[in-house]
């Protein structure tokens, strides 16, 4: 992952980079300011005098050849002050059972006999008493045990007026930075473990197929019924016009007349894309036939609002296509349905009669758009794609699995399909770049009622309901 890709990923999940650190900082602040008690510190400074005993002086004189005498004395006194005896004698001198709740620490310079004793605790008056008591006890014990002349108090401990800790702002800042780091790490790890396609660049890299257009996500603008929904339809139609234009550029040498629309897995929105693509062609003034090529799960009739009791099976059994093909509410757009529960769909799609039918329909209409099953599930889509002039592979952003897309692209290559383009459904970039700022999604429920193909129903029928009307010949 390059630096630019990392920045783009973090920008995409910017809200997590804000929410996680803020939550960590707020939680830490709540704990610090409600649960943590103030700590007070008081200190006293001691000066150590060495005994004038000749043997002791001789000992220190010999020691000075290897160590700094002053520092050694300070270290000895520091260890003495931290001893259990000094703590017990200090508690006894104060009339307490122990020094529980109070901390004692010692600091001394690198080359000095001055020792600083620091007492800390929650009681400001108590820490001053402890520091002064420790100094007195340490002086007595030092003279008794170490044979020093004296340990003099230079500065007596005073009762502190303000707490010395905890450093709550520092804890909050550290929590914020820790939350920021955790958010960044979580985003990167989640992206590495994510098996879904989230952008056109990733889809192109996996499939080796160029993106021709992106259709925005439906309902992202938060609009309800009425004018807002109409604008969403117009936004989706505008995106489909751009996609159609790019698709036609692929047929510079050989004009594209038959288009197969498929996907790598179920639920990516291929049927909706097929309907809107056919409508975009019809709106350009050219005749187009939309064929229900998904014999296992027919859905186009419901989207178009056309009741067709006869379909593809009747045509393949000898009924003239003109008697089965139906008009739709969109001028120049015609529809060839498929009967439900057709046995052996793959054999029918692979038959000679079906190839002849596609060739015949290609001559009668300016364009033929065929909706097919997903590639990864059945061989039907590969067969239809090999018969078509171009194949449109639908990829739904944030839904399509990378492995499924890779297998689908390999399946198309093995079928000998040469002209292929990607259609990115529910594209985030398309949502931002759309002229109307709205879009549509597939199989995504809104308010518990709407599905992604409702925008396609609106495009053909003018309302979000089923909108079925009597078919015309």
C-alpha cells in the first residue's frame, strides 16, 4: 500500500479517525476527573556530615580512590531512608500504625551530599508531616548505624497548597493519540482483511476490465416520495447515459448491437442496470429489445410493469417472436419475457435455436440487451456473453466479493468474450459527482419498504409501487 493509497483509505474512514480518539479522550477524562484523587507532594532537604572518626575517614579516603565519596554517602543515606526500619520508626513517631497511603522517594545530585526526601499522598497536611518525620528519623538512624556526624535539615517540608498530580491533561492527550493510532491500525487491518470490492480501481485490478461508468447509490440523499425521488431517477438515468456512451466507444471497429448484462454473484444489481441501460438506449431514439435471459429467476417483468404470459420458451418452440414481444411504457423499448420454471435452462441457452433467435433479433432491433444469471453460479451467462457483441459486468461497491469477481473475469476470458466493460453499482464517487446528487442501490431496504429496483420501476411507471399495467402488442 502506497502513502497516497493509505491517505485515501484514511480519508474514506475519516469519521472513525474522529470518533475513536474523541471517545478514548472523553472516557479517560471522565475517569481521571471523577475516579482519580488529587495527589499532594511535600519535600524536605537534608545535608549529610561525615563522622570525624579516624578509621571511618580512612575508610572513606580509601574508597575515594575508586568512587566519589560524596555520592557514595548520598546513596547510602538514600537506601537508609527507603528502608523498612525508617518507615516503621516514622509511623511510630507520628503515632500512626503505618505509612499506608503515603509514598516516600529520595533524590540526590550526582556529586553532592544533599538528599531530598519527597512524601506524597492524598492529604496535604499529612504529606508535610511524613516528610519532616522521615527526616528526623533518618538523622537518628544514620548516626546510629552508619556512624555519620549528622543529617541536618536544610528546608523543612511545608503543607502544599495545590496538588502535584495526577497530570490529567497529559493522560487525556495520550488517550487521544492512542485512540488515533488504534483507529488508523484498525482501518488498515480491516481493509487488508476485507474481501469486498470498494472502488473501481480495485475492481479493475482484480478483473483486468476497464470501468465504463458508475451508477450512484439510491436513497443516499435521504429523500422520500415525490419530487426528490424523481430527481433520483433522473440522476440514475444521467449516469446510464454516460455508461452507454462509453460502451459504444468500445465498438468503433465493429458496431455493438447485442449487450449481455451479468455479474459475478447474486444481488449486485444486474437486472436493474439492464433495465436502465435499455431505457437509456430507447431515450436516444433507437429501438431496443430487453430480453429476460435469467431463466431461473425472472425479475424484469416486475421492474418494467409488463404482464407477459408468453415468453422465450414459446419463441424457441416455434411461435413468432413478434407475437410474444411486448411494448413497455417507455417509447422504443420492447420486452421479451421468459416463462417461469423452464426446465434445463443451460441447455436451452446453449441450443442452436437460441443462437439463431439472438441473430434474428439483432437484425430487427437497433440494440438487444440480455439480462443473464450471475457468472459464478451457472454457465448461462458465459454462453450468452459469447454470443453478444459486448458484455457488461456489474460490480456492486461494498458488496461484490473479490474472489467472486476474479473467478467471473476468468470465466469470461475462457468463454472467449473480448469486449467487456465494468459497471460500478452503488458507486460512492458517482454519488458525489452526480449532477443531481442522488442515486440508487440494489437490494438495499429503505424505511423497511423500498428495494433497489424501485428507482427502475419509477423510471418506467412513475411511482414506487408495482405499477403493473396491461401489456400492449
